[in-house]
């Protein structure tokens, strides 16, 4: 942790609190972003180990490495962890670290609410994972269909851990959505018009809108399940008039926008990285923005394609098949724009650029299998087979995770002040490309050969081909795992002894490269004046290489230089709210009403203090000018 | 670099940053309320899809007492009006009048909640419990969550009344009252929908 001490947050602040307290109470978006990234990386490791156990079990027919009961828990926790606790918070980590810098802001709109989001995610994730030690993990798949999630079929506490853990993390995500919509609308530096915003900021904005409207139905759904399991309600109990399809509808009304929440930030990162390393402005900026908005809108119109085999009939299925196919149009626009950005550019293949270019073919493969799945009659064949598993891993690893990694190599120097090692990075990239394709491409064949997903084993009678491709996939999974050992080693090594990055190691285009690495606590000494798209590039090529200040000058000094910069101060209450709700969550799972009461009392006391307390803020004196 | 920036305590009075923070709060709250719309939309959709699934148990239609819910509706709608009065008094700088109207708002909200608790106890005693049927579960989820919103609003308004006006009316607590008011009106509008969809439509059937 000593190396972490050098990171952003401690710079520019007096160390009046203990080290631990300064992190527990922080409201600085950069420190919150770092904690998101660290926690999500930990959960990513946990989800990865679960994936390897699944692959070991499936390496040969009739294997008994894990029991069927444990296998159910493994695939459920693998999916749930990767989606809710790894990939989404990794993006939220980058959004926290980078978006306020890209728009020239001092911080997010609600710094303390941001801390609440973080702690709800961290403690919700811990609660969910503690199920392994407290009576068994959830075992009904990441989409947790009723009725197998109901008490008669699932009497253990696992499903309750899923329910309450995701409820906590989900409320945190919802608050992040609110926060970044307000931040991007209201905290932009002067001159940063909407159509001058970097594309990562644009995709963050649309992602936040998706979060805002997708998570509430999920919250409701989780409450309904909690009422059924813990309070004897009958939403999903057919014997008392309940309807199991209600869960599926509410889940996928959330769940489909959720997968776009997992891909849109990646689109933004890829746009930033490809433009920077092609030394060209992004091709078709306007169409990129429109495509992002179109994808965000269509995301809410396709949910029944997850339910084609439920028997809604040809009219309903056709409607949702057509809306699903329509999403390929704006996505295709983006793919071509990236290719045209590289066309004729001075391309430099850094590791970040390798991941960004690798993203394109992998995501196209995932997109094509997605269009195949969207055709309702054909989907009756693919449904619940390994073909779907292949598809979703091509879009979530080949798409989302490649985006995360491009972002990691691109922004690590901005976040930590040090460069990641390029040689280790290239080992990581090539091993991952090989490992990923060897693991997941054969799953297309396995699906077409009839192998169902979510079954603990398969019979040797399914044929040699099934056994062979499963073994190949397992070997690929280990290559993939080894590639991440290179990455983790690179992270630790570079954090300790990586080359100093300087403010602008990539000759970047957006505003985050115009300030120090890591950015000081106030981000920019003077609020910058934005004079064009690619704001920093404009100053480097058409200005004097210094940011213009948007602040009125008085006697040759800006107001901020005379009086200092006003910044929000931290608070322990966001952490205490999250802690209280988590304690109440454990109480609800184990039926301990006293614990529920204690937890809620702590949470409400802290909410009360958040309502009535006024953040006095603190004044920080900057050093140097806007460009430093 | 650590320690090279000197910290001094913030100056009293309104800075541009504080003004912006208040702007953000109002905007952020509107955004949050649109998420709340999606929350209640999901609950109302659930209720409408399970409305008739009574599974042979006691039905809501046989229990509803429209005059009682009429009084509840009246008290909640009036509380929106008194919230407006509180806000008008605040704009004129009349601290006492504002506080009185906020207390009246809280009182009307408490009357609503009290009648709702009475209503729920009566229904449960008649066998219309959470576990009686899917229809009953959906009723308690929708109407109960609305009731919890009213209760949270009470907690909020009373918190502000007790703790936030020690220095009179300031720019900081003005925006807090404005936001609490937005919330209160939103909860009121949701009740108008619930009253129509749950109570009035039962009588139409």
C-alpha cells in the first residue's frame, strides 16, 4: 500500500487524519475512482477463479471435480460477480477518475453521494461473497429465475445473499448514475459545449441515463423476491395467483439496458484511444454521439429477445427481433468510424492501442452471433446452449473487458503518475488474444453440437467432438488466466518502479492530459477555457501549448490564485450509511430483527446527518498555472 | 509535493462554489425523481398484472372504504398546498410562518400515515394479508412503498425543522426546503395515480 500512498488523493491535502480514516471519509473523485478500481480488480480475481473451476470441471466428460450443487453456485457467482462487481465497477472507476478531468471540473456534482455509491458497492459485494462461508452461495444463475429462486426449491440463504447484496450495490450504482448526469450537465468548464465533449464523457452520460431508468425496475424486482422469500408474499408463487414471468420481464427490462451499461463506456474508451494513437480527430464525431444515444434508446426496446421461448407468439417475438436487429445499425456506424479514424492516421501500436484494435474484430464476432441470436426462429435452436455462452463472452470479454484494458493501459499513467511496462503489456495482450479465442470460439461449435449451458457435466455419448472442444476451451482458459498474471505483475511492478509518466505521455487530445499526473486534488489550478473539440490538442496545435484560464484576472492574478480553491470536504457518514444498511441486510437474511433495527438506526442517523449537515468545504492553495 | 498546498478554513458566506453546489442539488434531485418514476412504474405495472389474481382469497374490492381513502387523499393533497405556503413564506423571509406551514405539512402527512396504518390493520384483520394472494401482495408492495415514501418525507421535513434553521433563512437551507418540497409534491402525485388505479378502478370493476 505504500505505493498507493503516492497516488492522487494525498497530494495537496494536509495529513490531519489517520491514513485509514482519510480513505474512509474521502469525497475526492480520484480517490473514490481508485478504490472502485482496486475493489473491482479483487472481485475480478474472485470471478476468474470461479471461471477456472468451471472449466476444470468441464475439461472431460463425466468429471467429478466439483459436485453439481457446487457447480450451480460457481456459475451463478461467476456471472453475478463479473457483471455487477467487476466489469461495471471497473468502468465506474475510470469514469470517476477521468470524466471530471475531461470536462475541466473540480469534482463531481455530489462528492459525498459519490462516496456513498462506492461504499454501497464495496459492502454489497462483500455481503454477496460472504455467502460462500455462511450457508452457501446463490445457485439460480445470474438472472435468478423464479420459481427456482423461491423458498420451496431453494431453502438455503444463498438467494437472499444475492437479493440483498445486489440491492445494496444497485442502489449505489443508481446514485452514480444521478451523480454523473448532474456532473456532466452542470460542471463542465466554460466553452465545453455538449458537442465538444470527449466521447468517453458522452458515453458516460448515456450510460448514466441507462442506469437511472434500468436500475429502479431491478430494485423493485429484488424487493418482490425478498417479500416472497422472507415475508410470505406471493408475487411468483403460482399456487396463490403469482406469475413467474413477472420476474423475467422486470429482470430483462433492467437486464438488457445493463449489458449496454457494460459496453457503452468501452465504446467511449476505444474512441479516445484510437483517436490518440492515430493522431487524428475521431472520424464522424456527430454520428458517434447520435449512435450512442440511439443505442441507449433502443436498449429499452429489446428485452423480450431474452424470452423468445416463453411462448409469446410470432407477433411479439417478431417485434422484439426487429428492434434487436436495428441495434446493429448504430453499432456498425461506430465500427466503421473507428476504422476510418485509423485510415490514413499515424498509428502507434502501444499496448492500449493494441487492445483497442483487438477490440474491433472480437466485438464484431460477438455482434454477428448477436444478430444470429436475434432471429427469433433460429434462437429456438440456440437458446440455453453454449452458443449463447460464446456470444456473451465475445461481447463481454472481447468487448467490455478489452475496453477496460485499453483504458487501463491508457489512463494508468494519469491515475498513478507512472507508465505501465509496455513489454509486459504486449505479452498480456497476445496471450490474452490467443487464450480468449481458444477458450470461447469452440463454444460456438459446442452450442451447435447441442451442449446445454448450466449443466454440471456432459456425457461421453455426446461424441468425441464435444469432449475435444471442451478440453480445448479449458486449455484456452488457463492461457487467458496466465495472461492476467502478466497484467497483475505489471500493475504491481509499475506502481512501485514504473517510468515517470509526466503530464502528457501519449500526446493526448482531451483535457485530462493538460494537468499533472496524478492530477492534484483541485484537478486544474485555474478552471480551463475550452476552445474546441479535442480541447487540449487545440491548445497544443493552434494555441501556445498552455491552457487558457476561464477565470477573470484581477491585477494579473485570477481570483482563485488570490483566495485559493474551494473544495468539498470528506465525511464518514456515507460509509456509515452503507455499513448500517449492510448490517440490516445480514439481519434480514438470518431473521435477526435486532440486527435489522441496529443497522437501520445507524443508517438513518447517518442519513439524517447528511441531510442537516452543511459541507463547509476547505480552501486549497494551488501551485503554478493552469497547465501544470 | 505533499504538503506544499496550505489549508485555511473556508470563509463564511456564500461562495460561487456553494452556489453551484445548490444548483446541482436541485438538478440532481429532478434526475433522482425521474428514477423514482421508473421505480413506481414498475410497482404499478406489477399491481396491474396481478390485480385480478386473487386466488379465491378476500378481494380488495370487498374491503375498500372510499370515504376513508377520500379523507387520506384530501389530507395529502392539502399538505402539498401547505408546502407551497411554507415555500412562499420562506421567499418572503418569514421564518416563523414558514416553520408553522412546514409543521402543518408534517401534521397532514402524519394524519395520512395514521389512516393508512388503520386501513392496513383493518384489511389484515379481514384476511387480506400479504400472503393471502398475489393480488394482495401487489397491493401492499405498491401502497406500502408509497407509505414508506411519505414516512421518509416526514423524517426529512422534521429533521430540517429541528436542525436547519438555527441561523434563520440562509441560501443553504433555502435549497434544502425546495428539494424537500419537490419530493413531497412527487409523493403526492404518485398518490393521485395510486388512488385512481388501485381504489377508484376497483369500484369500477
